[in-house]
C-alpha cells in the first residue's frame, strides 16, 4: 500500500519567510511573431560573426572547466569599452552582478522608483530591506531625497539605472553627481543602455571610490550569452571577487563572446540602426493621437496610452506583438514599454497600434 504523504516533511514551509513572501520574476513566454518586450537586439547575428562563433564553439574543450577569469573575453571588452581587465568582474548577466553586490554589501538597498525590478527583488531574496525613493514628475533623480533617505536608513547600496529602465531617460548629471558626492554608500551606476545613449560616468570612477559601474552585452546583441560586467576601485573588485562564483562564465559564452566581439563593428552598425529607428518611432508615436511617447536614450520607448493600456496590450498580443505592460496604479498607470525592433517590426507595431486605438 502507498504511504500517505507526511505533511511535516513539506520542506517548502521551512524556506525563509522573506523568500516565501515573494513572487518569482515573471517573464511572459507567450509565443509571438514580434517580440518587443525584453530590450533584445532584434537583428539576426551577422553571418560573418555567426561563422566565427561556430568555429570557436567547435574547438571548445567542454570536458574541462572554463577559464575562471575569462581573460580573452575581458581583453575584448577592454577593446570595446576601455575598461582594464584587472578592474573588471564578469557576471552571468549583470543580474548576477547585482546579486553579488547585494551579497557583499548587504542592505538596506536604496533604489529610485520606478526602476529595474531586480534592484527590488534581489535584496528581498537575500533578506535585505529595500528603500525606494520616487523619481520626480519628469522621471529625474530626486538627489536630495536620495541623500536624506540614505542617511536616515543607513543604506549600504544605491542602484541607479542610467539611462533608467523602464522610463528610458538619463538622469541629470548634476543629480547623480550630488548623490555620489554626498553619500558614503556604494553607488551603482547601471549603464545597461549605455550603447544607445553614448554617455557614461566611467570617466568619473577614479574621482569617486564609492562608485561601481555596471554594463551588459545583452542589449547590443548577446542576450543569449548572459555576459555582464562591472568595474570599480581595486579594493572593491578584490572584495566582490570573493563573492563571485568560480567559473561563472561558461566556456561557450566565453568562446562565442570573444569571436563576436572581434567583429564588433558589425554590431555597432546594428546599434546605430536601432537608435535611428528609435528616433523614427518616437516621432511617429508623437504624431499618433491617443499615445504619448516619453523621450528615450535606450533601445525602448515608454509610451502612455490615453485609453485602457491593458486592453491595448492584450489586443497587441492577439495580433502576435508582445510588449511589456506596466499599467498598474502609480506613476506608470497607462504605460506600456516597447522595445525598438527592426524597421519592419516597428512599422507592423505602429500599424496594429493605430488600428487598435
Ligand atoms: N540592468 C538594467 C537596467 C536592465 O534593464 C537589465 C535588463 N532588463 C539588466 C540590468 C540585466 O541585464 P542582463 O542580466 O541581461 O545583463
């Protein structure tokens, strides 16, 4: 006879209360013909890069562990962005580095709202408090409020996505500088969308030892490889390296990343096209009644819909177009976030949106 399950062995009940209280990060996996929800580069891998990646993967000795410090990949990233390999830590996506930072520094963690969901979720998973500070009406950083709340709560880390996700704008340099100069917490400037704005706080890093800069290869064409990176002062790099898991960048990602970055000019062309498409789509949406796009320095647009944004989101999905629905009470009420696609995808999105409206 089958034994009855023993309820006292339901170990899920023993999971930390801070984790049990959470909802998992939700990714909409609906199969669609046009995917504009996740800030991926919509263009296919250039043929030359594809062939180089195949050759690199073919000669990879995957019975061995990967290079633990991913030296070749770091060299290529240095060539791309001018970040010295000794001052660089790579992560399995910058998501992993966000986690490493919170593990190393602990909390409370302070972040503006609205901003990137992982700044909120990761500390909670690690049983750390999260303090949020609303952005201004123009979605700029409220430097005074950030400084005040940091002191009040003893926050150890401040995450600033610049340009910000999901609002798309860059914060004013003066506001970011005021925060950097007036707190002793670690200030993480997450430049995930740097390639689409071209402006960076990297030149400031030697003047601000409390600054950490995060970047990612995901948005420029390598989301599937999961490669993020950070740079900081040597002492912070040494501490964070204790937290980083050994072999966290797998061999195939290293090989493919190196092969692709050696052909970086091909990807720069795609980035330039995405920026040009963003400008075109912004203008087209400005001229569309019932929608207001917000200015963006990223590869996506935040748009406000006059009517029912959730209904528009659902109708787009029925047409096979997936965007991100941000329509809930708060500063993003009525908003959707649309990743810039190929010229054809953007035309199709616009056509369907106009029909729905
Ligand atoms: N930071 C910001 C601001 C983001 O928007 C994202 C992706 N949505 C990430 C980090 C994570 O990027 P990845 O883990 O792919 O490097």
